[in-house]
C-alpha cells in the first residue's frame, strides 16, 4: 500500500518554533518521530542529525518570554515519519 500524499524530505536540522530559521511548516503536516540513542522521544523541540544533538525542555522551567528552557543532549539522532 502506498501513500497518495507525497511527504517532503526531512531536513538535517529542524525546529518546532515558528520564529526559527529551521522551521519547515510542510514537514509538520505529517506525524514525525525522533529516535535519540535508540529510544523514541516525544519531547524534542529541535534536532540536528549531522551534529548529533537534540534540544528538550528542562522540566517546567520557562525563559523570560514564557517558552520552555531547553537543554541540549548529544548522541545519535534519527528522524522519521510515523
């Protein structure tokens, strides 16, 4: 069974923040999964496959603009469509 809808290629660097230069709206029309060090993560805000890092929220801490404070974790990153 093939998909009738063509999916855009996943970029090497992607962010969910619309104000970021790495935000690609066409990619977010589909369900995306991130596998970090062999485990699926649901809390990834930004990733870079070639540099091998993800940014995730640091608990409930917010920055001064009300967005989650992010920490960078390094490891093996895989992005895929679910």
